[in-house]
């Protein structure tokens, strides 16, 4: 008999095997940490949030939907919610997918369920279960080419015409485009009043005060950026050299930060940077612009092929376009959500765009994913 049951630690190995069979490679330690070592969060139920759901055929795991309890704030009011993580279901059991989604409907203590998947098949399944798309800007991928030689090398792997170009010609063309980039698409000039730094980790004193100030001026829906949450999300990658934490200070007080995650590209030796988080106190556009400028300069200095960003509130799109002038649509809106009745769906979508909502904006689904 097939049934949907809560995900527990003894399901870890079976869930990982299922994910791998569906083409998702996840490190076991990282998988465990994500679901079972998350920082404590406020939750209305005494046993805390679910870790996920398993679709079981007897003792066999044939489906998995990861869940993480998240602290959201609508302006300054706390709201519990679930972020949906990795999802996989064995091909022969896809007709049983509604068993998983119906379990979500029973969790009325949460404001909403949301995900940032760009998997078109998963999006279709969630749409059938009543999930809705977020704001259209969430499906807009903005990017800047930092190294045209690297871009042409990657393009040659997928386009036969480019692949037929002699290596010396492609390299020369890339060098020519690189030389013209500062003239064709210059970065805005720096602004005075703040100092940029690259931090080695999440300092609780710095980021605790910053999160308090962000919440005090929050105008919509925002996900917690408590230092423990930031360290859980980014600490391991920062310590392992897979992420960068760029910050801006005004008179030694943290005014904003931006996280870059490093992602490999198909061509050997090439990689891209994706903006994984980006925020400033009181939505200060000057600080936000300086952070994007810092990120573009760092990407160029490190030899990244691209720097990319997806999502963020609609009010920011003109600012983003000044620093990341190219864009293309995603295959599907990566922000999908379903409210539980405590807030109309239209209000949730509007509040997410008015505030600084976390979930849909982790930028993991970009140009070359």
C-alpha cells in the first residue's frame, strides 16, 4: 500500500538514493545538515515543523518532498511557513503525487508553502495541486558577461556552428569582446559614503544588529536573516571557498551585504557566480547598487564567465539592469506558492514583492543551470 508519511532520519539513505536515481547529486552530509541541523525556528506546534514527506510503498521509498520550516515576517508580524526543498518521485509512482500534496493541505498552522524550483515537470505537478506563480520578475534572469572567451567555449559545447570555429578565432573574438566591454557596457561609477569589505563569515554581532534594523523597517514579506540562519545557509560554502560574502559599511555599521555562490560551467576551468542573497537596510538603493558593483568587479577579477541574478522585488529591476544589462526568461517561474487560507493568494504575492522575501530569490536557477 502506498502512503505519504513524515520524513525521518532513518529515511535519509533511501531518499538520497531516490534523488540520485532522478539525476540529483547531493552530498549526504549536506543533505542531513539541511533538514536535520537547521537552526531552531519559532513554530506554533510543540513538535516543530516537518522535515519533509516520504511516499512509501511498504518499506520502499518511492517519493520524497523536503520541507524546511522558515520564519517569515509580514512587516513586523511573525508568520510560520514551509520552504519546499528537493523533490523526486519514481516514474512508476507519479500518479501517487497527490498523496504528497494533500498532506500539505493538512498543515494549516503555516501561512504558506513555497518553492524555488525551475523544474518544469515539478511546476506542472504543483500547479495541478493548486500552487500559483509568484510575480513575473521572479522568472527574469539578469546577467553580465565577465569573460567572453569562457562564454564562447561553453557555447561551443551546445551549438555546432560556434563549435566549428577554430580555437584561435574564438579566442581572438572573445578577447576583442572583453576589450570592448568597459565601453559597450560600463559599470556605473562608485558612490561615496560607504566602505566595501569581503567578510570571511557571518559575525553574530554584526548581522544580529543588521537583521533587527531590517525588520524594523520591513514593508512587506521578508524571510528571517538571523545570523544562525545565514550561517546555516552559507557558512559551509563560505568556509569551503564556494561562496563570497561582500558587505558595505557606513561608519563601521553593516549597511548591507551580498552573497555570491560559485557554480561550475560545462567547459573545463570555467565557472559562474550567482547572487544568492542581496539586501540593504531600509532598502537603500545606493548601498544595493554599490554591492552589485562590488560583485561585478569581483567576478571579473576572479575570472568568472558570468554573474547572474534572478528574482527580487519588481521595484529593483531598473537598478539591476544598470549592473546586469542582459536578461532572458526562465523556463518556468521559479517561485511557486500555495497559501493555507490565512492570507489571500493575491495578498501573499503582493506582500512578497513589496518586502524582501527570501525563498524565490536564491538565484540557483540561472542562465546555464
